[in-house]
């Protein structure tokens, strides 16, 4: 009788554990529960069998079983508590740049124009475009030169902007044909690989990765090593860098954003410190605003791409910091003296639209590069 009871218990607990294990694959906690559930399932099976065979009367068995159950409860409680903490972090900003002012063909649009007829015209089967906020003015200008005149809503049309992470997800999910981005992060490459998607990155322009502080901050230049030290948590006070005796508030962006991926590459293998909850900024414009006056402090540092912080936000209260004594100007990007320059790309996955390839070729043509330069970015050499 005990044997059959044991079989039923093993089957019942094992089946329940298997269902929970498979269900965990659809959650963001799969990495944790994918390991936790099998261990706990086996533990419950063993404890149940011990109960059926009345082995709990032994003191050692009882202590080990209770300890296992308590540890399992503590582990899952600690994990869920930490996840709740992460969800409750104070995110200090959202994306707050009005992109509609660059909308193709809109009245008084700020998207630049060629001043001549484009050598490429696409009238139908328009490639669907998405990309980073900072690059929307560039690809909006591309669309305005090549696409037919109609309404292109920023949120629902062939030319949208879902920010870097959203645009990348849309690309590998097949919702868009081209995503305009800085180089994807390592995790994004892995995300594409898991879906057996091979990414193709075509450079269409260049831009400086810049660091900025409040205009009243006396520090005007930092070395690459000093900035790496700040974001590694090794340099924590401005007085170490010739500034005021104040703690450095080093804002970061969420993982997967274009500027956060650029920061990780800038660190050149050095580990980033974990930012405090209220030093995570979701929007690129937000990181500029918070660097200026977060809690009325002027001791922060942030980062972005030059065009976004200088042209799209137009906030004169920030000051771009020179890196290795070289200012992030267009001239210094073009002559390769500014040390932190990156290309930005038209990223494609599986190409099903025959108009995608000729459109990307046109972006690299003199007309396409003219729009890159007129927008405010640096054309390809």
C-alpha cells in the first residue's frame, strides 16, 4: 500500500513540478525558476516518501527536511523580494522629446530636405522604419526624400520610433524592415542568435559619444581612464578630478538602450558599478535634465550622443566635457581627434522587401550622406 501511495505521490508532485517548470519559460524569471523548481520538486518527492514510510520519526530526517523547506522558502522569498525592489525603483524620467516636429512631410517639419529630386523614389511596398530617438531626424529625412507624400505618424506608420530596445525587438520580430541604431549590445546579439536571425549592419553616419555635466561644474575635461573610473565606482568625488568636494552622481541608462550599450563598450572590459535606484534614467532627454538639477544638486554626470544633447534637446545649462582635452565638435569627429566616436547603422535582419537594399545603398550615396550632414551628424569618410 505504501509503495502505491509513493508512486502516486511521485507522479503527482512530479507532474505539478513539470507544469510549473514549463510555465516558467514564459516568464522573465526563467533563469531562476528553471533551476529552482526541479530542485524543490525532487526535495518534495523525497520528503513525501519519507512521510509515507514514517521516517520522520527519526530526529535527523525531520531536521534535514524542515531545514530544506525553510531554505526553499527563504530563497524564493529573497528572490521575489529583490524582484519587487527592482520593480519599485525610482525611474527618474521617461522619453520626453517631441519627435513629431521631425515628422516627414508635416507642416513646418524640421526634417531636412535635399533641395533637389532624389535619385531614388519608392512609391509602394515602403520599407518599414524604426529606430533610436536620436536617429529619428535622420531617417525621417530619408523617408521625406524617397517616400510618397502622406501622413507618417511617429507611432503608427511606415516611419516610427520605438527607441532603441523597442526598435530592435520590432526588427527581429519582423515588424519593421530597417532599424536605425548604434551597434547592438552583446545581449541583443544573443537575442537575435536565439531566434536564428543574422543581423546585417550598414554604417550610414558617425557620431560622438559625449559626457556632460552642469555648466557650473568647474571640471571641463576628463581622461578616458577617469571617466571609466567614475562609472566603475572607483572615483566617487569631484575633488579627485580637480572639482568641488562633492559626491559624483553618475547617471546611467537602462540596459539595452543605445547609449548604455555605447557606455559598456567605452568601459573596455571594466565592470560598470550598479547604479542606485534613483540614478537610472529611462529617457535620453531625462538624463540631461536630471544631470542639471536632480534634487537641486549640480554634481552629476551623464552621457548621450552629441547631436541629441546639442541639437534635439537644446539645453544650454549642460556642458559637454572634453575627453583627453579634445572637445566633441563635428570637426574633431571628422578629423578623428575626439577619442570616442562610433558609427550608427541601418540594421536589417531577414530582408523580404525588395526595396530595402536599394534604399540602404542610397543612404550611403552622396544624397543620403548630404541629409546625414544637414541633420547635424557626421557623414561617412
